[in-house]
C-alpha cells in the first residue's frame, strides 16, 4: 500500500519555491526521487530533500500548477514543511509577494506575528518622503 498523497496547490514559481525551501533549511533539486514509507520512492519534476526519512515531490499538473506529493505518515514531513504543507505554502507566498513587490520598486520588510502568521510591509519612496502601503 502506498502512503504517497497528492495535495493540489497554487504553486507556479519554482524559483520562489527554491527560496522558500532555503528559508526552511531544505534543498530543492530538479528531477529526482523522493523517499517514502517502507523504502518506497516516487519520481518528481522537483524534490524537496527533507532531513527526516521522507521527501516531497513537486510535479507539474495539467493546470500548470505544481502538486505536492509526499508521505505524511508519522508526521515526519509535517515537522519540516508544516501540516498539509502549510509552512512551505506560507513561506512560498511571502517569498513570491516579496519578489513581485521588489519588481515594482517597493522595499519589503517582514514581521513574524505571535500567531505564526507573517506580516509583509511594502514601502515605496515617494518624492518628498516615504509612503507605506
């Protein structure tokens, strides 16, 4: 019996995933095998190499987004990318917003909130002073 499960996501930008993985202390490699329960493996377009016994695969879906495929058994992966991939997806979203904001000329600061969320503050220089969004 396979323990691998696919989670649909809105991930499209692999460079943002790579940066998010770096922030989480993980490595993203192109084309590889992910480890799962009982020595099972699965091939992926991209693989997040985890420190624990299981890895995460990102495979491009028909809609152009990447699905997350992993073995959630015993919480090994959840310790590294969050329950249901929540920490990875949050970090990906923050990185992507930061990348896009900088392209538009904003400076970006982040604040970790007590509830675990991240507040992203965008600031753009305005002639005669600074403005915050």
